[in-house]
């Protein structure tokens, strides 16, 4: 019997290069990396880069697979994953998420996100971050915890399209949008779920918020003590192990 395809979806400000260390640990398992429009892929004409449009984009991509997949989402990719699973659970065999805390009613957007959600302030922030020289963008990612082995590759994809998508996406998700979307979390329980809980990731809600949302979605929780937002580059072997164990249990 052939293995289920694992589909990986990254977030902001990322490209598929983010997954390279972890994928190397998975061996011969069939994998596909999907790039959300604007994040390592072009922004199509007429694509508004809103939460709903990214959900519909991902659903369209999943419909192309002949069988349900094991879906893995990080950062905003995790948001797209959950929104797609809540709408079309039959498209996946299982799902993995590390940002489920954003759907909790008490979640507060991190400081940079709040800047991007403000007119003019957001444009200035995006121009500074995404318009900086490559070495400055790379250093910023490394300072945030991304391993040097992939930071330069990811930074190379931080372009004008990504900056436009960032502003549109975060503004479309300003409170109370994510809380409203989270009202359907229980539907995600129709498929086995796993929440990766990196204890030093302070962008995606408190540990309590993540555990509370995981319980509502019927998901298991896999703590990664001492790892941060880019856990898949900090300890790819441990990341691959928890994913493999979860998939085998499904």
C-alpha cells in the first residue's frame, strides 16, 4: 500500500525553502510543498490575498490530489490549513498546525501584525522590511530563530508581491475575523489533528490558548520544549519524528 502524500504549506514571510531541513529527515515519503500566492509564488491578477481567498486557493489545490492527504501548515499556512479543513474535511486524511491559538477568542495579534493592520503604518513597515538588502533580510530571519542554512534562501523570496500580500492578508484577518472563523473549530475534529506546540513561539498565542483551541478541534498536542516559531529549522529531526509518529498512528 502506497504512503499518503504529505502536503506542506508555509506562511509569512516564507518560501518552500523553509521545509528543506525537515523534509531531508523524512526520507522517501512522498511530499508536496504548496506556496500560497505571494509567498514564493506569483500573485495572480485579481487575487485579493484575503483569508477567504487563501482558504479557497488551498481547497482548489487539495482537490487536485486523487486521495486525501496528510496536510501540514506553519504560521499563516497553518491558518489556511485549518480554514480549509473546517470547510472541506474530506480532502485530508489528517492535519497538522502550529498556529491554532490565533483562533482563540482571547488571542491578541503580535505587535508587527498590528502595525501591518494600520493604514500608512503598515505600508511603511513593509517597505522597510521587504525592501531591505538581502543580507539585512537574512539577518532579521536568523535573529528571529530561523536556521542560517535556509534563512538566505527564504530572504531571497521576500519581494514586493509578498509585501502586498502581507498587508492584504493581515488586514483581512483583523479582530474579530479569526474569532469568528474559530467558531467552526469543532468541525476540524472530523479528521485526526496534531497541534505542534513550540514553547518559545510567542507569535501564535499563549500555551493555554493553543491547548484550548486544540481541544476544541479534537487534536493531539506535541510540545517542543525550548523551540521557537521556526522549530522545523531549529530541530528538524525532532520535527520529523513527531510528524512520522502522528502519521503512523492515523
